[in-house]
């Protein structure tokens, strides 16, 4: 009888150890989660030296509305990024050429530059789109939009040329250098 209870104890103890060990492994797997690949997230959808790019998504019961939401969101984020970058360029240019001492002229530069950005944003384009139907029947659309850095620079310079105050103070080549240098830092 002692022999049977000893064997039974060993078997129960080993089962307990095995079951505890496997639950630990299962818990570890669950805590990591499942890796997913985001649509339109590859290198070709990221900003580079030639383009600003932004990917966004939209969800709606209607396919066309899901796409509109995604496009509008991407355009807004693209606009915010470009405007922020252009403001940095104008501030740097103003500091390099002591335009900052002339507050009203700096404001004219900024206003003209931001006007150029908003005009150029109309030329942003969708370079990628993926549509999914969700389990609840809604549609989820991912879009990636891009805007050419060269077209923004050209439009800014064109707008600067239209203002007499700026035109007399503007050094086109230096502005181009500052623009290229500052934008290159942001890649």
C-alpha cells in the first residue's frame, strides 16, 4: 500500500509541475500579442527628400465616406507637417539675414509662405489606397497622400516675388539653400 501511495504521489506531483509549466508558457505567449502589418506603411509610403507623405484611415458604413474621411485626415496631417516645416524654414531664413529685426517683414514672409503651402496642398495626391470590410459591416479605408517639396518651394518663391516688400529683400538662392538644408534635416 505504501508503494502504491508513493507512486501515486510522484505521478500527481509530476502532473502538477507539468501543468504549471505549460500555463506559464501560455501566459507568456498571450502577453506578447499578435504582430500585425499596417497597410501602406512601407518605405515607399514614408516621407523622403522629394516628398512629404502621410498615411491615414477612415471608417464608415459607406465606402465612399470612409475614403473621404481618410483623405481629409491625411490632407490635414500633411498640411500641419508642411506648415510646421515651412515656418521653421522662414524663421531660419529670417534669422540668417537679420530679417527678424523687422517684425512686420517677417510676418509678411510667413503669411506669404503659408499661403503658398495652402495653394500647393491642392496638388497633393493619393499614392496608395486600401479598403477593408470590417466584421460589423463598416468599411475601413487607408490612404497615403504625398506633396512634392519642390512644388512647395517653387510656390513659396513665386509668392515672395509677388510682394514688393519681400522682393527687394529676398535672396532667392539663399532661401533655396536654407529651404533645402532645413528640409533635409527633417527626413
